[in-house]
């Protein structure tokens, strides 16, 4: 359950070839150019567009929860729940509150998940979106509690739930309490399941460890974004055990599709349309032709 | 050495009695059942049907070995996905026939390997958690040695979780904690202490309900001393759990796990 260090893209200084010294052209400030860590090409940030894709190789760069909401929900339909929840320190981990405060400042988030209710092409659904920009989306008490409440409310309101996962695994600073969130979320999903309600899990980069071994894997339907790192044990841990390098495809979305653990890989451009279609297909009663 | 690390060492001792030895002492007529009906028979998990005070029960546990050869065969007590799927199959069978389930936990964690990933280690653990939340028969989980991470939790979504004096339960090993959070191999003892992984700490934090005594001259020398306690506790608790209406049993199990969390909902930034 190690945290994945891989960055989605790295900021670099403008390449020298950049804007030829044309007379009136404004100089391009730092951060206007990024390098795709898959195809290594230099990209002008505006070309990444709202979907945050590499214009050359279509790599899906990591999104914030807010950006994701903008792409998925009908305009102004998202109603956030439990927005003020923040972590306490169950294990008295040294300086945990400082670590949390720093992560909050950097990400503009309270913790690793945003939850609420929204409409997708008019279909009402509960939605939870994890954000890897907050401590790599690690699951501690806040992530576990917000997901659990979202599932419980979906059950009560008889609504579907869609969860976008992005997590390096359990929040180790919260010790055994972080492990218990796996049980708590899975038990809540069991009740939602028993009521015959729909759960769609969408795995995004990265989904590993305790989140993979709980709610991420429990969708009636499991979608994945292309090229995401999806697995249980950390790649380096396995490489250390078997003492050899693993191929690049190991633990990718494509690997999980091939081995039967995701239903479909869906490009970000088609995600809203796909979710809308699934919600529509589940909004009518199935089966009985009379 | 710190007290917590001493317990971790004891929990891991190769001489520590294994699941099959506990089963032998506690139950009659144990018959082992094999395989997950999908891929193979993971020998890191053993399970079957047995008789306890004249009633049938399903018993399942993670099995370590006492020698290198045996440990290789048992993947050192780290189950592959098929081990968890065998466990699920036997639990569903128990539910069908109305048998209580008794689980023995002794694992450093789920097996880490290419095959385990290819065959869905994460899915196997997740599935057990979700299914166990709804099983309509009593489940009691006993930590007899190590309890590491999701690989242990997959056998511990139970109505009651008990632990021997020198058992342990943590989100990862103290070695892993030290190296991942502090980037140092030298702070393992400090990690063990901080992680609150001992039976006493876990009881205090409400993660377990009971501590089962071990003889001071070693569990391996006086197994019966401990199994006599387990026998008595199991009998008492199963009487209670079996008398409970199913709805109440499941509601209690749900609430048992629902309560874990440490958070605040006051907006402290706003106040400042
Ligand atoms: Zn690219």
C-alpha cells in the first residue's frame, strides 16, 4: 500500500524554441508549458483543454474533484454534502494536524474526497469524487465517513451512487482506524446493494491498496479511465519480492480489463455520455416483456 | 526492546501454534474442505466443518507452517485471492446450513505477487468484506498471531473480534510504517509503539472485544491453557449470538464497524 510518487506531468521552463522573439508577442510565463510523462512531448498548457488530455498521446492527466464535477454534472446541479469534515488524530501521530493543514492549503480541499448529489443529463444520482491532490487520496476517517454517509443517503433516497476513485491506499497516519474504513464503506455498500440499487465505480489514476480492496472493486459496473495505475500491492513491493522489473503494462487499466476486473475503459471525453447511458438503462425496469 | 515490538516478535514466532492446532484442540470431527471452485486450492487458508459442543460450525483460518518447507507450501500464511475466495465459499456454505462461523487470523498480510494481482487480490478482499457484512449467521474472529492489513481484515468483519495476549493487528507492519512514513529502517520499535497494535491498545480503542490469556511459559508449551478460555468464551458468545434475531445480529455487526472514525465537522478555518 505504498503511495505512488509518479507525477502526472512536470512543470518545466519554457523551451528555448518557444515563442520566437516576435515583436509584440507576450513572453510566456513559467508553468505555461508542461511535459507529458508518457510521450515526453512538450505541451502548451492551453492545449490540455478541459479534459486534461495530452494532445499527442491522449494521456489522461490527473483531475481535481472540482474539475471532475465540471465535466460530469449538469450545470449547477451539484449539491455538496459534509463539506466541513476534517480529520482528527486517532493515533496521536506526531504533527498530523500540520500535515493535514499543509495538504489543505496546497489542494484547497478539506480531505481526499468530495461527496454530494447531482444530475447527469437530468438523472439524479449521488456522486463521490476522490482527489489525489490531497495526500494522494489516502483513505482515513474523513474519506471513509464521507463515502459511507454518501452510500447511506443514496440507500435512503433510493438513488444510484457513482464513485470516482483515486487513492494510494490507507492513510497510515491514522493506523488501524484507517483500515476499519474499508469495512465500514463495504458494509454500507452491502446495504445499498441489498436494496437493488445501482453502484458504478470509476477507477482513475491511481487506485490502489485499501481503496482497491474495498469500495473501488465493488461496483455493479466498474469503469476505468485509460492508462491509470490500478492494483492492490505496490509495484515496487512486488518488484522487491520477485527481484525483477515488471513491464509497463502491469497494473494498468488495460491490464485490469484483460484480466476481467473492469467492465470497460472509457475515455474522459465519453465519460459523461457513458454514465448517462448507464443511468438511463437502469431507470426503467428490466426484464419483463408482457 | 519496546513492549509492542516484543509482542510483534512473539506473534511472528515460527513455533507459535497455528490455526490447525487450535482447531484440533477446540473442535471434534473436523473435516477439511478444499478449493475455491475457480482456480486452485490455496494452502495458506484452511477451512471446513467441525463439531463444537455437539453443534456444527464452520471453521476457517490462515495457516502458517513451522518449517521452511511447510511455510513455502503455505506461502508463509499470506493468502492469494483463491484463499479469500475459498473462505467466501465456505462462509456461504455455512450460511446456507445455518452454521456459525469461527475464523482464525494469523497473517502478515495478503500475498504480494504478479499472479495475485492478475487474479484480483483487491477484488477478493473487497468481496469478502461486502459479503461478510450481510451473512445471516454469527461470525467470530480470533487473532492468534499476526494481523496485517486488509489481508487480515478480510477474515475479521465479524460480530466479535478477539485476540490472544501476544496477537497484533495493524494497517501495515511496523517495518513498513517506519520505511514509508519516516523513510528510515531504524525507527521500527518507535513505529510499533505508536501504531497501538497490541491487544491491550486495541481493546482500549474498541477494535477488539476480548483478550484471551496466554500462559506465561509460552503459548506453544501450554496451548490448552488458552484453548480452555477460548472454549468457554465461544460457548457463551455463540449462545447469545445464535439466540438473536437475524436483523438484530446484522444491525449490531453494521454498527460495530460504522462507529470507527476520528473527525470533526466544525469549520475551524472559518473561526480563525
Ligand atoms: Zn503524451
